């Protein structure tokens, strides 16, 4: 658990401010998404069910315990069932002080198209997010969501929920929000680069330097070494991951024999978009 907790008034202001950003930056729709901040060992400040995140006032927020029971709030304000994901993150990660669940458009679109964000292509994402996994689809607001993130949140600060949204955590709610910005920014770049034909990932020696920065900032997670070895070829020749070294990434080859299903799909989408835009005869 953190040694200190944020003052309640400051935490309320932070969540209201983040709610407005979610709305203005198109990271949620309607009353979707939810925000939370840890106020104490068994006290969580969070957004209530059914209110649009861009129009919250500080006293709209409610306080619950780690079991999701309402502790304090205005009449009519009640917890949302999606808070189960947040509570799971707080329980599994004592270092986490804030959680943000949103519906970022590009990240969700890529999850539907089967395009992973767990690629070594964006330096800032490698440092601040690590590899972002996509959790299997689970019905929103059901307990499946909690179970879907329970294990993976231990070793990651940012997740894509397939067909649904994102879950990001941080030492406070603002850090969790900034991770969401980085996640969606990364998704936009990956989507655009794939539409342009794609390109090779960063070479392992460059990723190694970024991982050193990640560690120096205290951002490394327990599974980093193994995951970056498998996904990005950053393996220690004499270490325990040497035998799992990933094959060198294939250069883009647009002949059907070499293309993966993902590449064929992206190519089909790119051709369709170019036709729609009238850039092809
Ligand atoms: Zn949702």
C-alpha cells in the first residue's frame, strides 16, 4: 500500500478534470467509462453509475470500500458494476492508486480487426506502457471482466479489452489517464502505419536501451524480460530467455505467399480506404 494517500478534495478535482478530458478527447461515449482513486486502505473514490464523465461535479463522486459497498455519496448516486475491474486492480496491485476505464476508438477498432498493440514500434509506449496485451472479450459490466483482467493486470499497466475498451492503472489517477492517452496515441500510429503498408519494428538493441530507461524510472513489471524477449527479440544470450528468442521480424512482403492473415486484412482495408477516397481510378 502507498505510504500516503491523496487528500479527498484534490482527488475529487482530479477525477472531474480527467472526466472532462475523456469527453473532449473522444475517449468515451455517453455515460461510458469510469474513474477511481484510492483514498485509503479500504476507501476508493469513484465515478457513479450512469453519469456522463464530461459533466461531473466533485460532489457527484462516491466513496466505496474494496468490496464495492457504498460508503458515501449524494442520494441517487450508486456504484457501477464495471467498478469490479477497478477493485480487482486495486486488490492485485498495492502500488496502484488510480484506475481509468475508457472506450478509445482506435484501440478498440484494432482489437476487433485482430491487430495487437503489443509491438515494439513506439519508444514512449515501450517506456511508459511496456507491451500492451489484449484480454479476450468479456460481457461489459459482468464478472467475466473482472476475471479477464485479474491475472494480466499484475504484470501490466495498460490493457485493451477486446471489442470493448481499455483499462489503465497508475500510481494516481492522472498517471492512469496519461497511460490511456499513450495507449490510444500508439493505437492511432499503428493503425495509420499499417494502412501505409507497415514497417519493421525497432531493432532489439534499440528496445534494450528503452527498457533500461523504463527500469531506471521504476516502471518495469515482473514479466518484462520474458515478454520483450518473445515479442521483440530482446533476449539475454547467456540468460534464461535465450532459448525463447523470437525469430527476426519478417520484412513486409505483400505477396500472398508471405503475407499473414493480419497483413492480408490490413491490405484489404487499405485498398478499400484508398478506393473510397478516390485516390485510385
Ligand atoms: Zn466499458
